[in-house]
C-alpha cells in the first residue's frame, strides 16, 4: 500500500496566503499487486490471492512492459505489451466468470424454497454469464434502465475503471516505443487513458534535488513526474474533484470528493458531527480568496455565498461549514 499526496498548486497558494500551522494535501492510495501470470484465475502464481486484492480497489492501473533489456526476463518470448494486456484481460474475465458461477449456484439453492423471489435475478445472472463467456468485459454489459444494477454487489474485476501505464525506456519518452503502437491504438479505440513512464528513470530522479529533477524531466519532454501524472489520471478516471477548508490559522486542507456530490456529503467527509448538525455552507472559490488577499477580502467584494445542504460542490471550492453540535 502506498499513499501519495495529490499535487495541487492551489493548496500551496492558499497556504502561502493564510500561513497555517499545518498544510494537509488530498491523498490517493495505491495498492501494488504483483504481476498476474497466465492461469492466475486458477491459482497460478498465487493468482487468487492477488485477484482478491484487486476486488477492493476503485480502479485498476495495468502496468505493461514496453522496454527492451536482456537483463530483465520476460514472461513470453518477446516484449509485447498488447499480448500482456490480453493475458491480463483473460485472467480478469475468467475470475469474473467464476464469481458469477458461484453466485448462480448459491442463488439456485436459495430459489428452491422461494422460486418467485429469484426469477428475475437468476435470468439477469444467466445473461451476464453469457456476456462474459463471449469474451466481453462486464463493463460493457448493458441492461434496461429500469433494471437494478446488481453488478455493484459483485466487485467484478472487468467492470472496474482502468488505465494503462506503459513502462518504457528513457529514450522512448514521452511518446513510447514503436513496439507499443498496437497497444496505444487499442487504448485510443477503447477511450482508455494511457500513460508512458520510465520507472527506472523515475526511481533515479527521486534521489536528485527537486529543481534538477524537474529540469531533466523538462528536457525529456515531461511537465511532471510519472507519479504526478498517474495521480491526475486517476482523479479524472474516478471522477474526483478537490475542495478546500481553512481552519483559522491552524490548517489548510484539501479534500477529495466525487463530482456531483453535495455540501451535505462533503460535511460528512470531514466529520459525522458536522454532517448531522449541518446548517449551511459558506462557499467561495480558491481564485477569489487569492484575488481578495484572504477570506475577508473575498467576502468584501461579494464572493462568499451561503449554500444549503443540496449545493453541488465544485472543484476548487473553499468551504466553511456552519453546524450545530
């Protein structure tokens, strides 16, 4: 498990302005799962254990080798990121088929006593099983709008959002090598985000002074580190936004929220007591606070407004919650 701070210059600007005792960035948790091999869905290479870890995550980053190095062995006969992706896809699909089969078996047992209660869901499971058996991922399984979304109960691996991370040689930055062309074409066809990183280069650069590392990345055509780009891609993939709180002179903090969630939900993210006693939210934007030289300056020019519990939080909002204890 790795926890990475989300790079956000807006938080740094707020901190420089209000000079709090503590600055707390938003974070993203990454679970590093050992590489899956052919047969993982049947237990090869401790595959079942690793697949179980994947079920608990919100999205999957598939890291695919796209560099040549005789000192680093390959799983197949040659370096082929598209072939590796197809192996991963097959193992995830087979694991999902096993999950659905077990659910069907369990539900048929329950249906013996109350068959009418399970007719609709068993029919749905049979359709889902046929869809997977045809080699199609669960994410593309569509049902009528009135149908309950039962897939959320399964944590199906092939239903999770995904992005591809190509691990390339330094000389192939930033676009990637020719051997990855087929994989890049597939990513574009699927509209799946795809990043190119050089893990060996990044591992070296973290030991450098920050200004020198940034200058070297710029020379390679990279505006940010591989980790920063991965975090940004993860945010976009999961539909996440950031809002901020400023607690007197004590703390400036960034919070992660799903796009479309409300002020009431944001309050619960901070503390259950704030949500229970929610009265209203005083909302302004980060640029308004910077332009006004602080919260009081933003309020003086009418940039602070009162919002109720149903207000949909916007990326970059700075919120102060009023609540009863």
